[in-house]
């Protein structure tokens, strides 16, 4: 069908998730006090969580099964919250997600890609420093 977009490759989705996760780490690096006083940082956090959740939803089931200790359904559900039920967002919980859960998610995906072998084209770039 003309004009229909091809699905993004696994490599591209993983790179997108790494980029959004890295931006989340940068945001957290600004500190909780900045988060609390700066509405734009909180809105950026919403957008980043929404992107990460969108990318998670694009991962093949085989990856989600292989990285089974990640709560994939919860990650995908949070996108609905930040995109559609934004008036109910708990910004302290969102901060905690960015600070604690996003780095764990990125590390688990790194572990999975390393397990695929060094010759795999699926590997992520090195984890961004915190």
C-alpha cells in the first residue's frame, strides 16, 4: 500500500528507547528540587515516559519474554496515563519512575543485547553515565 510506513527495526526501536532513557537520566541529573519548581521539566518527564512506553509497546514479544522481569504491561499502561489522563499524574511517582525504573529498564535491555552476542546488530550503544 502506497504511503504506508514500514515498521521500525528492532535496532531502531532500541536506539529510540536508549535516546529517550538517556534524556530521562539527564533530566534526573538536574535534581528533584529543580523538578519540583520547574513545570517544564515535569512536562518533559511526561513526554519522555510516554515515548519510552511507546517504544516498549513496539518491542517484539520475543524480546519481552526474554526480558521477563520487566513489567511490560505496566510500562505500556503508563503511556495511557501520561497521554490521556494527564490530570491524574502524580509527579512524585513520575520522578521515581525516571530516577529508579528507567535506568533498570535500560540496563535489562543492555543485558539482553549483550546476551545476543557481540556480533549482534541488535546491541545498544553504551549506557549513558548518570
